[in-house]
């Protein structure tokens, strides 16, 4: 295979506009880092008392005292640590991309991300924060309106259930119907009028709403051909026939369900999901089994805490910890703040260990995503995750690793044939 030259953005006024147009006061991109960090630090500080109040309510309901922190509470404190923000890397027009040794996260405008993604030399190995995309449905969906949509969905699909994280037993998410979630939210409004109106006491983190009930828009770059791998596999029948929403539990293989059919259903469910986290909702450190995800913050604010600079020894320690969800890579946690309109790209083929914390009631939409280019990395990562399945909060289909390896071999064969 021929080697590709390094990707360098052209020097042009159009390219320069990519990196300034999302910033209203046209502040040079280079000087935004400190400004952002001050803003984010103030946001976390302002949210801490609300989070503490939320945890106090949860503990009191369990008959505990505030001095008896849950495992997830302790893990949250460890991950936040001293509020170390990600080192922001920007792409200077005419310059090369910063390296993983220099930064923790790339920050680009949505135009720049589209420009970069259209070039096959762009295979980031760091999270990418994408700013300024003018989504057509911006402002149309709120937490309250989404809950109403969820209620109507339940009326049409009464068997459908949603994965809900239990803060007192984070490694064992519970499956609840939309009706149970709505009822729990209603109880919280009656019992705790001083808290946020949408703040439920029993339901804190709706992890896998595998139905696009709000029909939320995706970032435009996700429609590029290179990112359609999962959609092709999930709808082509390669691994079996399709399932349908509401007929089976999300993320679980039914008794007697063939592995290939379950894998197809699993892939289809991963093509779009919605996450609804209420203030103080926290997910312990984990990775996504398909190791490639995009997320869009529709409303609210989320601290997306990632592990940066992990070594092989760190991964081995994490994978062999008794409860990986409560593990924390001390000194290596970095915070990315996601606000309304922001999107986050956790690149395909990279195991991004993340522990999200909800600062303000937050609605997000997203999808797992594969890229044809790093399919071999994706397949190798799935083998590692399958062998240590406690490092993810998802079910791992038995033949997922084999499917990924087969797809990688097919793509490598296609490239070799094209180059001959």
C-alpha cells in the first residue's frame, strides 16, 4: 500500500473563516483556550451545590446519611479531581495538525470538520469538539417536550423499555418503560419543588433510548460515505434479518435468538440513540463497545470527562479492576464541556475512556459510527473489549469481533485490488 502525505490545510481566507465564523466577536482561535476554561470552571462551580443537593436527596431516600457516599458518588469526585481541562488543539490554516502528545482534544468549526472529513488522510486519534453547526431543529426540542414525546411513544410501543442507570448500583442498569419514567418525574416535581422542575429522584440517567422519537438532526459530516459502514452492515442482511423497535429488550439477546440476528439488531439500535441525563447524572469510566461515536448536545450542559494519555499498563489495570466503572486514572482526567449546539466526535478505532457528568438537565442525540479507513483498529479494539466486557456498559454480541474482522479484511482486499 502506498503511503499518504500528511494532511495540511491550504492557506486561504476561506479556510481561515472556518475557524473564526463560529465565534461572534471574531476572537482569534488561539486565544480562546483560557477564555473557555474560565467559563467552564465557573459553570462547574455553579453546578456543584446543585449536584450535592441532588446526591443528598438520593441518599436520604435510601435511608443513608450524606457521609455515606455511593460508589458512583466517589467515582464522580475522583474523575472531576482538580477540574483539569483538556488541552485544546486547533488547526492553523496552512499548518499541520497538532499531535496527541501536544493536546487532548481538537476543537474545530463544523465547516472545518466537514472539510477535514472529506479527506481520507484525516483519521483523528483524539476526541473532536465541533462548534457552530446551525442545526435545522435548534430550539425546537426541550427536555420537557422530549418527555412528552416519550410518553406518546410508550402509548404506541408499550413493550419498549429504556436502559436507566441506577446511581446506587451503576454496573447494573435497570430497564424501565417510558410510563415508569414519566411517573417518577411527576413524583419528583411534587416532592421536591425547590429542585429543577424536570429533576426526578429515581431516574437520573436514561442511557439508551433506541428510538429517534424526536427526529433530531445529525451533524452533516456524518452523512459522508466513509461513515456509512454500520448502516450498511445493519441494513444489508449480512449478519441476519432485522428486528424492530419494541419487540425486544434494548441491548439484550433474547433466549434462543441466533447470534447473527441479534448482532444485526444490535447494530441497528446503535444507528441512533438519545440520552437524557438529569442534573448530577454521572456514568462511571467506560468505553463504547463499537469504539466510534458522535454526540450532539440538543439542550443543557454536560461535562464530558475523558482519560488522556493512557498507557498500555493503564488499560490493563482498568480492564482487570474488579469494578471498572469506579476506576479512575488519577492525574489523567480531562474535562470537555458540551453546550447546546456543540457536537462531540469520539473517533472510530480509538478507545475513548469517558465518564460524563450532567451539569444541567441535558438532552443529547447520537450514533455509533464506523469509518472504512481504521476498520482494522476497530476490529482489534472490539476483540479487547469483548475479552474484558466489564469496561463497557453495553452488551457485547458474541460474534461482533468476528464481524468487524471480516469487514476489515474485505476493505483491505478492496484497497489492495484498487492499487494494483
